[in-house]
C-alpha cells in the first residue's frame, strides 16, 4: 500500500483486515487485478482498466478527468525522448505518483463518488510535479527547456476550466520554487535567436497591462482578497478576446494566459493596474506562421485605441494601457512596449434647430421698427 504506508509488498493488516485479529485468509477479496493496486506509472491503460473499471463515471465530469489523465500519461510517453535524462526521471516519477495517489479510490472500503474522483484527479497534479517521490527529481530541479517541454505537453491536454485552474496552480507552485526555471530565461524576439521548446517551436512572452475600474462596487474589507474566480475569468476573457480578434489558428499556434495572484489582490478591491502574462508558441504545422507578424498585429491593435479590448469581470471594467514584448519568460526584462491610445470620446450627434417662417412673419418686426422711428421723428 504505497499510497498510505510506503510499502510495496507484504500484508498491511490495519487497512485490509475484516476482524480485529484476522489471519491471512480473512483479508477482503480484491475485485480488480492485483497490479491495479501497485501501479508502476508506465502503463497508461491503468486509468481505464483499473480506475474507470471500479467507478463508471461515463457522462460525469469525472469521466473527463479519467480520460484526461490517460491522455496526459500518453502525451508524456509521446514526448519522452524530448526530455533530458533528468527530465525523463521526473516524467517516470510523476506518472507513477499520479496513479498511486488515486489507488485509495479503488480500494473496497472507498465510499466516494465521481465528484470526489474528479477533485482528487486534478488536485494530485501540483503535489506530484513538485515532489513525485520514488527517487525522482522535483519539477523545481528541471532545466528551463525540460520545464517548458513539460508545461506545453500538459497544456496540450487541458480542455476545461477545471483543468486550466490546475495548470495555473502548477504554475503558481513553480514560481514559488527557489530559483525557479522561469526566472531570467531568454526568449526570442523578432531578429534575435529564438527560444525553442522541443518538440514544439518558437516561444515568445508578452505582458499586457490592464487598468481596472470598479464603479458601483462596495469597498471590500482589507482582509478580503479578490476571489480566484476573478483571476481565472479575467485570463479566460483576455484569451478569448485576443485570439478571436487576431484569428489565431490552433493548428499553428498555442497560447496560455495567466494572472499571478499578487497582481490581482489588493486591499479594498482590485488593483488599478493588472499584469496579464501571455505565452505564445508556434506548432509544427504544415503551414508555418510568422510569429513576428502575429506580434505586430497585436501591437497595432492595442496602439490603435482602447475601444478594441474592453472586458468586464464581476463588475470591474478593464481596458488596456500597454503591451510589452519581453526578453525573458517572466518579463523581468522588456524589449519593447506600445502604449494604448485613449479611448475616443462618445460621439454626440450634432443637432440644428431650423425656424421656418412665412414672409409676413419675417417682415413684421421690420415694419414695426420703421413705424416706431417715423412716429418718433414727428414729435
């Protein structure tokens, strides 16, 4: 019972016994093959043959979590040779850790439901990446290319908001690592040597600065931070708006948008300026994409005026103030910045009042004035 006792063989009576003082013959019969309870991590069918066989969650979101876990396992197998020796050790440890963390859910005494399986399936990722165990290194120890190969491999499997929250949580954990691999990693800009992530392509980092205004919102208590849903909602809306306007093609590009927690929390409400990080990477497609041209279109859109990108999240209105192309993945060094033009004032239609008068109405005041002058001259 590796998941509870770090034991890979022998009898563990307290968890499996049917009586207070059992003999070996009184242990509960196992409804699944024995190998289901001691996964090695190398067999990706474990999720289908063991977990899904024990819990039929078809049609439930947990069913997606199980299918995602299997796809994730297979993706790491597909990209295995793209990792360094240390990266491969990490992959082996993570795949085993993720399966072992779910073993309690196939035990005969487990009474959870599909929702519990879904929560555990996603919640186990960050701990397994940082401390996979089984002699494997931590994700904090990986080099930058291994780290980004892992990141984009994971990203390629994430399709739902739950999964994206998990991915952002993993990113938070990585940023908390001492000397984490994101710090100071140079990325390519137009005309310079590009940062290439195997087996993907060229990657660039952008920093979009948004100004937030919260009219009609009561002042929050100093100890009450903006909710996590605001953070993910903002990142998702930026992603949807930008990718739709610039017509980014998923066959040629992949992208990830995130807002760090410290950028969005503030006493009394949201910060006036929020930094939105955008990572953009090319894919190996049949038709290559000009990354410099895509960045140029984004810059032109932001520079043309703030009306083009206006977002609302939980009563807070956001508009862009600048877009920077970064020299490093964490945007610690900026290469160039364009400033957003102020939003044009609302157009007010000009109105003119036209007075239409008849000839009699027009000349009447003149005749009265002449008559008044003639009478004055007689006296």
